[in-house]
C-alpha cells in the first residue's frame, strides 16, 4: 500500500468531513478514516517519544515524555469509548 501524498491525504480528510457532515457515510468509511487519522497522529507522537527514549540513553526526561505520549493516546481512546457507552 502506497502512502498518500500530503495533498491526497488532505483531500481525503476534507471529503470525509463533508461526508460526515452531510450524512453520506452509509458504510462508515469517512468515520473510520477520520478516527484512524486522529489515532495515527497520537501514535506517531508515541513512536517519536520511543525513538528519542532509545536513542538518548533512556534518560528520565525522555522516559517522562514517552509516558505522557502513551497516556495521551490511551486517554483519547478511553474518551472515545466512553462517548459510545450509553449513560
């Protein structure tokens, strides 16, 4: 699978937002794209933190940054799950 260019991704995200706003997402493709894009951004932050942690000798500053990135990704996932749970 080839990675989309920045322009292609931007166009796809705009189209997905339009589809969601106009309830034209019968098969949840737009919803899935938007969710996975946000999730991917958070996981890219985790990956960057892991790389720094490993590259710079696993110092306490890098470890703290890594823990914060992981926690942020997990909180986001928990918020999404809680939003789907009926109260």
